[in-house]
C-alpha cells in the first residue's frame, strides 16, 4: 500500500517537473522573439523595369472564317474614251452681193463636218429688202447638200409686206441688215454644201426681193457636240 502511494507521488513529481520545464522553454522562446525583433523601416525606392523578355513560341493558326453573305448584283457601266472636242467652224463673207433674184440660191459655203452625231449651227447675216404693189412675202432659208433641215425643222426667216407702193420703183425701198440662224441635226459627217436661198411664202404672191445690197454679207458655220 505504501509502495503504491510512493509510486503515485513520484509520478506526480515527474509530471510537475515536465510541465515546469515546458513552460520555461516557451517563456524563453517568447523572450528571444521579443528582444531579437527589429522595427520596420520606410519602403525603399521602386526598382527599374527589367529588360523585355524573349518572344514566346508562335501560336497555332486560327480557324478559317466563314464566307460572307452574297452581295447584290452591281450595275454594268461601260466607259467611253473619246478624244476631247475641238472647235470646228468656218466663215464665208462677201463684200457686196447685190443679188436681186426672187427665187433660187443666193450663196453657198462648203464645210467639213467631223462627227456624225454632232449638230451644225448656221448663221447668215446681210441686207434684205422686199417691195411689192400688194401684199407679198419672201422667205430666206438654208439648205444642206441641197435639202432643207428636217431635224428638227427648216431654218428660215421671212419678210412680209402688206401696204405696197403703186409702182415697184417707188420710194418705199428699205434695205435692212437681217439674219437667218438655227441648229440642224442628223447631217452625216464629211463635206456639206451649206446654201442660203430665197423663195416665196406659202399662199402669198412673190415680191421684189434683194439680198446683200451695198454691204458685207457673211455665213458662219459651226459644228457643235450634242
């Protein structure tokens, strides 16, 4: 009985000694940590960026894209390459025609037309006169290779006299500078004989006509693009 109590007492002494030694080691460790630790200083200067790294391994090709939606049908445009337009004109002039015919060609002028799809602008300027006993009418007009213009209409100018003189050689004898002018289309390229004529008006008698008296008369022909 006493030996068991003695062993128990010895065991308690050993446990107390072990616990005391463990507590001492813990206190010693805390003391070391307390006296060996240093206060944290200010942060240092930020370092420079390092050198760029080496290129990485190229990646694999991506998946090909899909075809887009079909577009609308475009318009067909045909380009025409033509030479630039060059002026083409001619003038024929007469110092004093003094032409007293009442029917027929007065004068003509030959012109070279360069393009088939162009138009001709014509002008006759000169002194015109008409006299008669009763009402009369005379017509001055252009022809192209002997035919009047049909596209769009003839090129003409008229003089109508209502109150005539008792005699053709009376004092009523006025000569005035007048003009006949217009555009004609549909004339083929090449040589064109342009004429100025005098004739009668429809449903009116002929009078005594005179063209180009004592003055300059001229015809101007010009080719124009359409």
